C-alpha cells in the first residue's frame, strides 16, 4: 500500500471473455506492504481468445480496490508477406503484423550479393537501405533469405526462417523538386538554369 498500511487480502480471477467463464481464481491473506506472485494456468490459455484479469486487494483498514486488465494470447510468429525493390537503394518488406523495434540485419541475406546496411520500421513494413552490387536485380528481381529470429512481433514471437522472392522495381520515377524557375512569365535572360530532382 502506498500509504504504508499493510495489505490484508489479495484475490484475482481470470475470465475467458469469449466463453464468459472463469478460468482460474486465487486468494490469499498477507500482511506485506507490497505483494508479488506468479501463477500457471492449466490448461494453457488459448490462442486468439480474449481474457480479463480482475485483481482485488484490501488493506488492514478495510480499504478495497479492484483493477481489471484485458489481454489476448498471441503465440503466432510474424510471417513475411512480400518483398519488393522500390528504388536504386531501397527494399520494402511487408510482414503479417506490426513488428517490435528489434531487427537483426545479419539475419537478412540477398542472394544477388546486394547488401543491407540499415532499416526503418513502419508498422508491419520494414524499409531496408541496400547497397546495389548487382543493379540488374532491380529489373530481374532477387531472393531474400530471412533466418530464425530476424524480427519479432510486439509480444516477441520470433519469425521463422523463410525464403522470399523479391519483386523488381516497377515504380515510375517522379519529379520531387524543381529549382530555378523564374517567377515572371516573361524573362530577360537568354538562358535560365533549372535544376530538376527525381525520386530515384
């Protein structure tokens, strides 16, 4: 208890929300200022089912509180959905679910010999920076080998080893910036220097 008053009792109930039935209950008497426990539910909780944990605590002054937390069991590892070159130095790889920030670059290999140097994660997609030793792979495609544990989902289920075909780059370049265009429609200079930047 934050007020320095000792606990008198703690109880919890774990409920299967899909079935509306309690899965486990626990109660104990304690005089500790703080209390920690762990428990194993038998049989194991079911993948994809929503559960709610309700914890009740009463101190020696009979002050009571109840807290509830809902959660879903996820034991399914992420899978690679697609891979595609999106420019001269970028590889976009999509996964089946959002990923944690843990990525092991050494566990990603391109069979063309192109090398991966850095990455950025956005939800379930990783954008890899690629050093192109084989530029023809932009046209012909490539193969990406992902080893066990290269990435993890939010609850740290690791990906299992997989080999994925990398689609070639079919994104058309676009103009990203134009600099030097005159403001007036009529100009006095015979030559105008214009700088045009493209997306790739």
